């Protein structure tokens, strides 16, 4: 009895000092009242066994997700077929379905974070637009659909040989403009062919908080573990996120999460990336990554559903068919 009294006193004392205790024999934390295989993190700290805790000095208050879609273009700038060989609207809806499920997961685990979803649509047919609206209605999610007009950037973006190239530049610039104007904390710029695992957004936000708190600076997060990252001998650093490793990278595509502060700081780069098609398109962002930290997950949190032979597509060691089937929206 005396031993139990002392144990309870010690636990209360540790809590008062904001310390966590680990009972490895019982495989639990008495201060957190959790088993060690549960999520031990809370709103003040990120805890990863056996590395201990990181005080969260960079808390996320809001997330603006900007989903760009063109349901008429099967595969931009390519003649290849995507894996599963379906029509573009099928990929768009399954990708959007995965994002909505991931938003719901994030809200359940981090209810204090404000989440907004905006969809920039480039001339979808009424039938395709109806499929998107029905999906939003199914989940009862309040998302704004923006019917994009290319004419607003006629005198801003250099004329392109193909309409679809100008369209891609214009919708991306519109996304950046909205992020700059309406973003409050984190902004996630997202293309329409990325299928997310359910916990993706929660892991991205939690890992952002942990790593940014450790580094004491903002960063870029790329959600996919692209094949091209393994095609040369580029040196990388491994970081511990919320529930997985992350690697530093010097390259990304145009799907990434970033802070509003960085959008403002590097607005000239955001704008210049859309003013004309560069080779590679992301070259100015790659220059930013020489100064700022950009990370991608190991293993991937999303799959870029492209051709199976594309270096910019399918991430390794994921069950693509399972992820595809899980996001059947019909």
C-alpha cells in the first residue's frame, strides 16, 4: 500500500512538472494514461519512442487545401496511360474522396485546427462537375468550387503553344493567389491525381509541427515519396516526424504544403513559376530548397496516380490497388 501511495504521488509530481513517465514493464505511460503503442503526443508536445519529446513551439492553427482540377485533360504533357486505365474523372473523384476522408481524420484527431477546402475547376463538363458536387454532398462537406476563367491571366502569363499548358499555369497561379490572399497558416497546393492514405493530412500537420519546432523555422512538405528521388546519388538527411521518417529533398512537384509566411516571403518565385513554362517547371522552387528545408515522407502518404513507368508517379512499397479500392466513391 505504501508503495502504491508513493507511486501515485510520484506520478502527480511528474505531471506537475510537465514530465512524462514510461513504465516499460507494463508497456504504458502512467502520466499520459496510455499504452505505449498508442499516440503519445498531445497539443503541447510530440512524443516518439524512444526519442522522447519535442516541445511544440510551432503550432498549426489552420489548413487551407486548394485542389486544382481539369477533368478534360487525361494526362498533361504526356501521351501515356495511367495505371488502371480509367477516364480522368475517375481519378479526380477518387483523389478528392481520399482528401475528404483525410480531412475527416485530421478533424477527429486535431479538432482545434480550422480546415478549408477550395476546388479550382478548369472547364469541366456539367456531367463531371456534377460528379464532384455529388461527392461533396455525400460527405456533407462545405467546399467552395471556383469556376476558373483563363482570361484573368491573359496579360500576365506568356502565351503558350497549347491551351492545356496555359491552363495549367493559370490554375496554378490562381491557387497561389488564393493561398496568398486567404491563407492564414498552412496552405496545401494539390493536383487532382494524388490519392492519399487516410491519415495523410494529420501526419503532415503533426510532422510539420514537430520538425519546424526542432528546426525553429518553417519548411516545405512534399506528400509523396517519388521514384525520381532514388534515381541518382543525391545526399539526404533523415528526420523523425510524427509517425514516420522524412527525408530532405532538393526537388518537388507542384503538390506541396507550405506556410503563408513562406508564400509572402517567396511570392516573386511563386509568381515567376507561373508566368511561363520552365524546364523543369519547378526550377525556381528547387532554388528555394537550397536555402529552405523541403521534406518528403518515407514511406509515402500519397500516390501520384500516373503511368507505372513514370519517375514522377507511383511511390514504392504501397498497395496501389488497395488504396484505389478504398476510395471508390460510388
